[in-house]
């Protein structure tokens, strides 16, 4: 599989942003200027410390001037919250929009950064999973969002069929748009709660070769659903946020669920997918059903 270079996940504002702000902010204020920001398509997303909120307009307009690829500057106005994992954004400068087209791994994704949960920092993880997929696989992606995993897997593997389940109606709708945008013929989406949809799939005797569970905070609550749709040889990718001293907790949750369901399994790999906070990592445990 060949992959194109992904867009920058986090762009260092290097010396240029600070240099351009040095005559606008005091020396003390300059110490609070963060040197990195996320870029999704043509949208830059800043974190503005409280000490600099009265200068956020100047910072945003300066960033627009020094980076011609950025057309819109937003700032994080809240944390990710709720069942949909969405995050409020405040418009600061440029074109007043929260929708963009983002490119990675041979795909284009239409995204509203406020209405849909999406992480550019998982582009390498999506690439990693795609490299593992074998020809003819039936794949289930739980919590599929605007469908980055289904679309990347569709365009970069020979999977037979990919089903994405997403509870957020906006994420589901953007997923449908992205199927059309990328002309994917082997992707199907369902809108609803995995807890409600999994039993229906089980009644239809659906079994999957690979199941993705990219919901780091509460994926363990859905392990029973994943196991009910597995068979001998199924590979499950289980995600979690864990302190670097407690990675074994993810394995313990898998062990508990498999014992409860009287299923034998084997741990294949434990992968760090990125840092969530100091000493806290997004991890993925790959395990197979025996």
C-alpha cells in the first residue's frame, strides 16, 4: 500500500509567529504564547491562555498573515464533552466557517470541527490499521464519526465490506458525504447506539474479521458487543487513555470481558497512538479471538 504524505497534524508556529507578535505583546505576555496549533484542512485551531485572551484577535490575524494555507482561525472554547465528544469553537479571524476539507492517506474528509469529533493526530494510527487489513475482510468500525477509519480502509485496502456505526447524527451525515466524496463502494453506515445496533447484527448472524473500537474513555463498556460479533480469528482493536504506568489495565478489561463471555483470546500488540496529557497516552490493544 502506498500512502501520500499526511497534512501536518500539529504545526509549529516556530519563531515567525513570536517574531511577528514581539512588537504587539509585552515580554511577559510573550511567555504565554503557545508555539503549536492544530490544523485541519484550512482551519487552524488555537489554545489561547487566559492571560492572552484580550490579545486573541491579534494572535489569530498574525497567524493568518504568516501562513497562507490557513484561511480560518478558531480557538478551543471548551473541552470535548457529551456522548458525541464534540468541542465548542470560537471564530477569531479569516473566513467565518467551521467546515473544511481535510486530506490524509489518499482520502478527503469533509468535516465540521465543532459538530463532529475528529482527531488529525490519529492519521498514523489509521495508516497502521490499514496496513494490517487482508484482502476480503469484513470490518466493523464502532464510533465511526465522520468515517475517517471506514474511508481510509476503503481506499487503501482490499476489504470486502466496512460497516461504520455512529451515534451523532451530524457525524453520520458527514460520513455519508465522505463516502460520496471518495467514491467508496464498500462502506455502509448506520446511525445509532452500538448497544442497540449490535444485538440486531447478532440476530442477523453477522460476524466480522476485524472490529475497531476507537472510543478511548469508555470502549470497555462495549467489549461485550464486540465479542458478540466476533468469531475465531477476529482481530479487535481496543482503544483507551491510560497512564504510562497502567497500560496493563487495558489488558485486564479485555481479560475480564473475554472470561465473562467464555472466549479465548491472544494479545497481539499494544501500541501508543499519541499523548493525551502528561504521562497519559492513547493506546490501542490489538487482540485476536482463538
